[in-house]
């Protein structure tokens, strides 16, 4: 893609495209998906592309997604007129239009044909660096709250790289988010000691512990009502905050715990702060929500 005569924003767009699509396509077959948030068919196609890309990762296939609203310049270069539009890219060039392949078997057949013709070396497992886009995809889907889809992605990565701590952690956290607690616990229990001790797996263990006692809707509603009726009752506040965490309502839980810490930080040997820190660990300290909430905690603690 030519870059002469471009303004700064267009050059930045080209640089992003080179990093996310062109460079990986030098040695891999890249499925390039043009999509948008408002596109219903795009959302229906995404799980299929993610699943197939994960299954074909050890054959040298990766998925790259271009949001046409955010990357208008790149979409214009490809003359995108409708979405979803899906291309196969190799060595920086489109080698096939995959848009019509809406079924899994049809998409796999097209990929098989391309892989048979292109000089892509398939190995017994994907190199560690090739897992990065798949892991990022899984974390993104999990961050959107879709535990089932995330579990599918992470399970495929675990098959490719069973010793990858982030993949194991992601699978456990995704299963927990999908309310498949027993499956998550079984996977955690079966991990070898060196993997079980990894910090990423510790994060998954914390996440699993938080959601283990997920309340049903009526129980959560009763605890919410009790907390609202008795704002000075820290036991009621803590019970609701714990249930809210298990139900995935992290904003409500954090707000409640922060109010408790402001009211009495030493209550029950600092239980509210400990619960909030456990929530941070489960989500991940690098998460933007955690960073923002930690600043709120610092304000409460230190003014």
C-alpha cells in the first residue's frame, strides 16, 4: 500500500495496517475481516471466523479485523462497498475473496485450497508469537461478556499450546463467566504444578473463587434491596457486594465496597478492601477499569 503524499492520520492508518496485517501475512495466511459495530451480519459471521482461525492457527492462519468506521482510509483503499467483506491475504496481497463462505465447511475448504498452493509451513504447533492475536481475540471477547465464545477460542488455543499459561487462564475465566463452574474447576485442578503456580493462572483462580457462589436473580434482588434499605448495615452491604461480583455486576460491587471502606476501613479486619483487591486480581491489574477503580480506592484511603 503506497504511503507517498499521505497526511499524518492516513500514514498512521497505513502503519497500523502494516503491523496488524501486512507483516503477519509475510509468513501466515491472514483472514482479513472488514466489519462495523452496526452490522448485524458481521456479528453473526465473527464467531465463525474466530473459531476457524483458532482451529487453523497451527497451519499458519490468523484473523485480523478492520473496523470500517475507525479505519475508513484502509477500507477505501480496498474499495469496500458492503460489509462484511472478508479477504485472504498473503505477503501483503489479497489472494482470495472469502466473503461468500458463510458456512464453516465452505470456509475451511477454501482455506485448505489456499494452504495447498501457498508456501506456508505448517508445524506441530503455532510459535508463541503467533498465539498473540488469538489470545488478544479471546481476551477481547471475554471482556465483552461473552464467556461461551471466549471459551471456544481459548480451548482451541489450549489444544495448540497446552503449556501456555494465558490460554489456560483465559479458558478457566471464560468457563467461569459462562457459569460452567465445575468445568473450570476441573481444568484448574488438572493443571501441572508449574502451570498452576503461574501468575496468570492465579488470576483465573481468583476469578473462579469470586463467581463460585453466583446467586439467582431473586436472591440478588433481595440482597440489593436489603443493602438499599440498610445503608449503615455493613454486613448487608458486604453480602450484596459479594453477590454482585459473582453475578458480574462489578460496578455496583465496587461502588458498594468503596462506600464501606470510606465508612469503616477496618470493618471485619478490612474485609471490604480485601474483597475489592481480590476483584482487581481476578480482572487483571492492567485492565483500564481496574486502574480507574484503584485511583478511586486511593482517593478514599488517602484523600
